[in-house]
């Protein structure tokens, strides 16, 4: 049985779903609770999974996510566990490598392709990033085009959200150095 939570952060309502063992989906903040819930649940309509709302689901993770949006440099690189069921081998490797990009750092799609042993697969990496089911925890916002441009961002708010997240992290890094 999958559970999910929708909760308020400084940036809006955030949602995530999974089991007690692993998170399988996130939905970045939106202004409305219903919008976050709809966006999160939309990704499950085709799976037939049973989902239930639990306000206190993974409360410690809710607190860490809220802390991120409050301005703390939270590291999600190893915790929580993530469930990438349905991801092919290449996508799994790309998403795991993306997860290791340090807070406040960026790399290009091509650099990420090299990290997974496929140096000519920058476009394929971009496709994997576009379908990232667990944004923030798997920080696809930290992956840029070769020319330093933002590239795309399929989360609510599009590239404006990606830019905001990057500025947020870079400002925190400057403040703590």
C-alpha cells in the first residue's frame, strides 16, 4: 500500500508518495493544496496502485523538505531511500548519478552522461531528467545545458522554478562559506 502526504512549505504545498521503505514520487511546491495533490496523484493513475493520504507519513522527511525551503542546506543524496520501479537500467543509473550532485553544484547533461559511462548520451540524459519522478530528492534542477543554459524543467513553474532552486542553493552555499 502506497501512502502520500501533502504539506505546506515556505514555497507552497509539497507532496510525496511511497512506502515506509522508499519514496517513489514527489511534486514540487504549488500555491494550492489541491493542485499539489492532483499533480502528485496524476502520476499514479495508470499504475492501479492503492494510495492513501496520511498527514504524518514520513514526518521526518516532511521536516527535512520544509527545512530545505526555509533555507537550510539539506542533503538528500543518500536518505531517504528511493524506489525507481519501472525505470530502465540506463534511467536508473542516470537518476542515481544525479542524486550524487552536491548541494549548490551544477553539471551539464553531457557531464552526467559521462558519469554513467555513456559520453554521447546527453540528450538521453535530458529525457531521463524530464521524467524524473522524484524531483528535489533526485536533484534534476542541478543539471544544465552545455552552454550553461537552464534547459527544460517539467515541474510546476517550469524553468523559473529551476532557476529559483539554483539561486536558493547557491545563496545558501555563499552564506555558509
